[in-house]
């Protein structure tokens, strides 16, 4: 009985501290804090950067304070978001928008209609997104899986255990981890952290993760360092893409970057250190 009481007490303290941590990390509405520098707290998992220590939530907060909410992912329905997640592979969003507009005009942003169309016709409609034959086949594979496993119901699909659903998405030919996690997070509102090239680049250049860390390692790192919260994962990923596009491209532009104060001594790490870090 004593052991049980101790166990319950431990769990209660853990939940309570997690709750306080969540409040400190994201607030209830993800509202920006007015003066971030004055509100730094040292709760949460810490990233050890040699002499520098920073909480991952601090990274989020600095980005959020600088850019504000990103309102991701654009799309009027879960199906449209899912289609966008497949079409955005290896192209920019403007091209995806044109492809989705074609589908909308053809009345195909509805599950049964989209599944019924021939793959060749689908390919022509999504041609603006590039790699259109390959993407049409991938979309078709995905729709077939949803039809066979969930009777075409996205609601039923997203009510599945997220880990099981993730495995099933990854089994679809042409669906990789980034697309699967984008579908889970943005179409299904399920807390699965999306790691893209920008995320990996920012984390590695700051030394927050090993240079050879792969998708799975970075995702595990983020998910174990942050509260399990789809809204937080959604906003964080969108903010990382924003800072990646504006500052952290192939060659980092650290001047004026909202994460510049978190750089290791000597500038960004990695292959660009010589040219960028010492510029
Ligand atoms: S400070 Fe430099 S390395 Fe860090 S995110 Fe910005 S551009 Fe990239």
C-alpha cells in the first residue's frame, strides 16, 4: 500500500511538473511573449553545446517571438492537406498550389472522386507539381491503402493508434518519413514531429545534434525534448522552415537571424564553417 501511494505520488508530481513545463513552453494560446530575453527559464530538457546550454523550447520561443504564428498547413480539408504533403516532395509550394487548384476545378478534392480517376489523368492534372507520373502513382497507392484499410474514411484512419498508422503510411510505396509525419501532424492533428532538411541543417549547424544524426534520431530527440503536443509540433516545424528559408539555406546567413545568439563559438558547425562561420 505504501509502495502504491509512493508510486501515485511520483506520477502526480511528474504530471504536475509536465503541466507547468507545458504552460511555460507554449502557453495556452501560443501567444508571443513581449520581451523574450527577460523571460528565459531553464526548465525542460537541455541541449548541451560545450559551454553553452539551451532548452529546446527556448529555440521555439525565440522563433515564435520573432516570426509569430505561421498558420500551417494551408488546405481546406484533411484530404487536401494529405494531397499537398505528397505533391510537395521535391518542389516549391507555388507549384503544389497550381496542381491542387487543377484538382479542385476538376471536382477531385473528395476521396471517392480522387480514387476513381485513372492514374494517367491524375498525372496530367498534377503536372505543375513536377515528377507528376511518380507523384500520381504515390497518391494512388496512398488512396488505395486508405480505401482497403479504412473504407476510405480519413476520420477512421486518424482515429487509429498513431504509431500503427505511421507504420501503415510508411508501407505505402513512395511515402517516406517526412511525408508520413506531415500527414499525421497536419492532416490528422496527431503529434508526430516532422523533420525536414531545414530542421536537420539548423540543429546540426548549432551543434544540438550529432552531424550524422538521421531522420529518426532527430525526431526522437525533438519528441523526447518537447511536450507531446500537435499544436506545438505544428508551429515549431513551420517556424524552422521559415528560418531555414530566410536564413539557413545552403549557405547560412546568420546576421539578423533570430537564432544567431544560440550559435556555438566560432559560428555555425559543419561543412560551411570555413566559409560562413568565419566570414
Ligand atoms: S544563426 Fe546561422 S546557423 Fe543558426 S539558424 Fe540562423 S542562419 Fe542557420
